[in-house]
C-alpha cells in the first residue's frame, strides 16, 4: 500500500502505523510515548487512532491491496477492524480474492468484504471517481506504464483526456480541503466548483478556511462546506446554495414569502452588491500575493 498523497499522517492509518514501527525501540518504546512524540502533528494523533492504525496495518496483504486506489482512511480502518472481528482474516482473504476494486469507493469494497453487495437489475456502473482516477494515473507514471495524459488515455480505452485533466486538477486541491470530503464522494462537478473557489481566493486562503473547519469537526453537508469555503453563511432565514452550471458557479438564495418584501431590490442594486463582494475577494487575494512576494 502506498501512502495517501498530500494527506496528514494523522489521517493516514497505514502511514501512521509505518512511522510507529520505524521508531519503535529507538524513538519510543510504548504507544503512549509515540502519541506524545506525535503531538507536533496537525491534526493531532489520538491514542485510539494509533491503535487502530497498527491493527489495520497487520491485516493480510490481499485485503489491504483492495484499497490501493480508494485508500485506507480512518473510517475505513474502523470498518475493516470490525469485519476482521466479525468474519476473521481468513474469510476476508477469500472474499478479497474475488473482488475487483476498480472504480469502487472504499465503502463499496467494505460492503463486498462483508458480503453485503447490493445486486440491482441492470445496474449502471458509475464512472471512476476523480480522485481515484488521478491516483491511478499517478501510479501509472511512477510504474512507467505511460508518460503523459495522451499515452495514458491511449492505454486505457475507458478514460478520456477531459475527465483525466479535471481529475488531476481536483487531486491538486489543498489536502485540508480534500479531508473535508473524506466521508463524501467528490464528483467531477463538485471538484470543478472547488477548483474555481481555489482559483478565486488562492490556495493558501482556501487551505486556511478548510483548516478552520477541521479544527471544529461536526457533521456538515456538502453545501455547508462549500458555503464555509466561500465564507457565506445563511442569516435571517436566507437559505444559500452553490451550484455549477455550464462552466459557471451560481449562487442562489431563498427566503420565506413573508420576508421577501424587505429583501426585494432592483437588479442594479444587487449587481452593485455582487461587484463589491468580488472586488473584496480580489483585494484580499492581491494583498496575499504582495505579502508572499515581500517574504521572498
């Protein structure tokens, strides 16, 4: 298994277990000492997370190999440990040998290991997710199977250059942003919206906003995450939604009928408000760029 590229080690169970084993006996002698040594990492490494990482890393290779593309995340580790206790490693190994993980998310692989595969008539196979596609492309580069997007598309008939290009761009989003969607499926449309946000406010600012959400973990919908990245919050009964429409990012807001009159405004007034907001974003971005140049 390879490490999850760009992911903090505290969110990568297999990399965390490998680091623990590498320092065992020299840098630390117990798990408690290791957790203390890992205190410098952000997010912090909890004792329970380290214990799960070590346990899942000891699962047989055929099982872990299924997650080469989908990745073993903290939630994945919890499910795999549960399945190991429920069925035993030998049963999971036998099932793993019969599973083709291509195009499957980690949760779908877990369902198959648990023998809970949902069989739907005339099921339409969903395309490979952008992050999985980008990971597979990167692995092909490292293994010498192709040298560019052109040769990769030629080697894989089910791939197309446009989707691959979008997938690579999405995979290059700040790692903090990708962590926000760890338990959600990032689609091409959602990824394109996130890329537009990064281009608008800058990578450093986007990472800072994502990190602020990570430091205050709670259940958030995709719309809530996007709204927080845009620093737009619903107030006074206004419901905000962000969507992508033919290459444009559209902001919509809804209000109750009995509150609509006080919010009604002419198109010129609304345009002025939007222009001020855009100018504010550009100003912040330019200030950040100047600061970076001065530091250099």
